[in-house]
């Protein structure tokens, strides 16, 4: 996707910018490459800086309902400090690192309904102006893909994916939001759980996998949420029986009899090599993880589909159209 936009604060006749990303999805922690093309206007301008912003469309729940907005979660300066002559073109190639906790937008080329983008900001003559969003595609890391595949092999189906405002207490998450991938249970788990939510919090050395189960109530009481987390090294992706490991995680999650809310901040041990337990939270609960910020957003747009697995058509083409429409309808008034 290529965008062109005249710099508003400078007015008609100012520089125009095209930002072109190298085609294809990138993984969290991977390199995003492309180039910024700037065409000179009717006069010479000093280009003070060229900055790329990583933007996520996040849903936030408040007292007056649920709201959606764009949140900048990373800024990278890729150029600047030159004079752009009248009518001249200047091309700035770039290579920047995608933040490790960046949400996943697709699985096997199928869109999950999550909206991410890159926006270019130019600093010219003391003014700053931001271009339109350029759609960013992020594929899962090998270990993330293997874990989702295992859920699919165990009979779980994709329900939706969203980006929620707030951090998960008791984890090492650094971004002001987290992604939730909601899975519907197979028949053998349906009596115990309504859905399982998966959150990946990746870093250079590995990642935390946070699982939350919306547990059904029994005959003598209502249901409650059970939450636990595990750590996985990146190098484990290719030499692990993930069906067995995820099955063990599920057994621990669903058989754990104490509610996480009853033991805030506690962390128990599970199998060797994992850090597991009930991650404590404060704040409200709005259909997802608990949030220390006290505002729990709703799940972003998604679609029901069959089990997550190789070649699975987990979302329909209409979701792709909705993502494109969301960019076109972006508010020009700011973040």
C-alpha cells in the first residue's frame, strides 16, 4: 500500500510523502524495511526529521461504553537533516525492528481482524505533520504458530482476536496493551469452559504464554475465570511435542481450583522449565484479562471459524474488507 499526502500545516505547495513497505508479513522482533519518498513542493524546505510510528487500533472499555482508537506504541527516526529543493525527490531507505510484543495480524496468510499500521511523520520548518496509515502485516513467531497449531490439533476453533488496552498484572509485558486470541473449546472441554484466551508476550529470549479460561459454573456455584502463564524459549519451537505440552497446560488451567482473584500476585510452579501460576490483577474485568489500569476494553473485531490449523480458512474475506475500511475512515483529527 502506498500513500501520498500533502503536508497540511505547510499548506498547498509543500512536500508530498510516499511511504512504501517491503511486501510481506514480518514477525515480532523482525526487521521491517521500505523507503520514504519525498517530493519537493513549490519552494525549498528543510526536512528536520522523518519518523515512523507503529500504530495499533485498540478497544477500551469505559464507564460510558466501549471505544476504539489508534495508539502509537513505537517511534523510530529514520532520516532528516537535509534540504529538499523545489521539485526535487529524496528517497530514504529504512530498516527498523518490529517491537517484540507486536500483535499478530495473520496466521497462514489469513487475516485475524487485527488492525496495525505504520504512519510517517515529517518535521518541516518547525511544523510536524503525519501521513495516513500504511497497513502492517505481522505473522507469528515459530513458537507462537506451533502453539496455535497445537490448539487446533486438540480441536479448538478460532473465535476472534483483539487488542485490549492495559497490561496483564504479574507479567513482563511492556506495551500499554495486549492481544487476546479467543478460542472455542472442543466437545470434551465444553462442559468445563466457554472459551480459552491466549496472549503472547514475546521478548528477545523467549515469551510468556498467558492462558485464561472462562470457566462454566457448576451445580453449586457460578463460573469464574482461571488464568495461568508459562514461559517458552524461542529455540523450543521446532523440537517440542506441542500437542502434549499444550494439553498439559490446559489440564493445569482447567483443573486449578482456586480463582486468580483470590490470590492476587501469587505465582505457583508447574512443570520443569515453566513459570506458571495465577497472575494477580486489580481493576475491572470486561470479557478478557483483568487490567491494572482499571479500564478493560472489549474484544476487537473478529470472526468465527473452524479450528486453527495448517491451511485453515479461519476468517472470511469480509474481515479483510473491514480492515481496509477502517483505515479509510480514520479520523484526521489526531491520535
